[in-house]
C-alpha cells in the first residue's frame, strides 16, 4: 500500500511499514496518538493534516523520512514543532502557535506559509505598548520568529498577507532564496517588506499578487506610499531581475508603484504585468485602457527593463 486516508477518531495502533502517502482529515488525536501513527509509518514521505484536532494543544511532527508536509487547520496551539530534517516541501496554513520549540527544516526547498491572525491581533501588534504583552499577542508574534528562522534555507517562498504583516517581528537572512511570492491585501501592511527584501541577497524573481496595501509609517522604504527622501532604499540593494505583478487593476497608485519599481530596482531586466480578471478594474473607464498602454510603452522606452 502506497497511500491511505484516515478520517474520524483514531483508536489503537497503526503499522504501515511501506506506506508512502498519508492523509489525515477531520481526525481527533488523544495524547501520544499522533506520534504513534508516525512511528507506525517509518517510510512515509508525504503527509497531509487537514482539520486535525490534538488534545492537549501541543504537538510535534517528527519524521526522518518525511519529504512533503501540508497542514491546514484553524486551531490555537500552545506550541508546535517541526522535527523533519529531510523535509523538502512545506505548505503550512495555521493560526500562529504560542511557541515553536523545535524547527528542524534544514533541507527545506519550497515553503508556502499562511500564518492566520485576527484583525484585533494585527491592530494590537502594530501598537508598541508593553501592556499588550499581558494577553500574549506581541509575544506570540515574536515567537513566530523561530518558525521563520527555520525557513532560512528555502529556495522558493510563498507568503500570505497576514504572514507578511507581522514578519516585521522576524528577520532571518535567506541566503538560498531565489524566488519570492507575496500576496497583498488592501487592509494589511507592507512594513516587513524592506527588511525582507534586504535579507534576500540572491533573489532573482519577485512575484507580487496585488500592489494595494495598507499604508503604514514603515512601508515607504519599499514603495512610494510615503514621500521621504530615502524611500525605496531597500530596493536599491535588491538583486531581483524578474518582477511579476498579478491582479493589476490600473489604478493611479499602482501605476506610480510600477514606475517606482522600475526606477529603484537596479538589476531589473523584465517586468510582467497581469491584469485582474475576476474583480473591478479601471480599464472600463473611457480612455483608461489606452492610457495604460501608452504608459507601458513609455516605461519600455525610458528604462532598460522589458515591460
């Protein structure tokens, strides 16, 4: 047997000596049962955990053989650990755990991280007030630095808007990262973008799913939202060669940001702009489509980048 799916409450032992793929969905684990499952699958390479319940709320994924791990759930862990030294691919969508005690991901190549947080948590984390440490919001975000630091060897990294929003609390250097994809949201900030780009010294391809974001007092170092003399400073040192912009709506703010990127990225060779297909755009307004096309032609003429 190379693949098995388990649903419901797990009882008793499981011994699957040749199993390579394991999907656990809507499963409830009592203490030590999850580790018992993993020990009974000594050669498992692919593991998916979808809406899995653990009691108590402290858990570790520990496996020498595991190469691909997907976790999708909405829970509140006191602690969550990754002891997976041979893991190559991680897809992690989960509320931020209280702590990440073990993060053994040294051979990770691809990571998709969607750390879920509430609007109230984001609001509290933006305010530099030690009183918020009492409810653990800032502390929880700071502890997520351990998880982000564990991703330091990845080559391809995908970040959700909420992950980017509080990544300002963490700043590992991604020496192997050549591909970075970031999903933006109009209500979430880019204040972590300057530090993130500075910590990607070998970045070649940057994908931005949307340019519109919440303007804060710290995002201006990567965009032109705030007018100051050294805006865009973090872009000047970024070696990115290929920039892909997804979900372009044709707004004036987006056009200014595109111009800002062309001016600030010194190594940029190619910029691909993909129009939004499923939401509102300005292209339906009289003359707007022609205006955007004219600007793209002008960008090509005035820069060495192929737009």
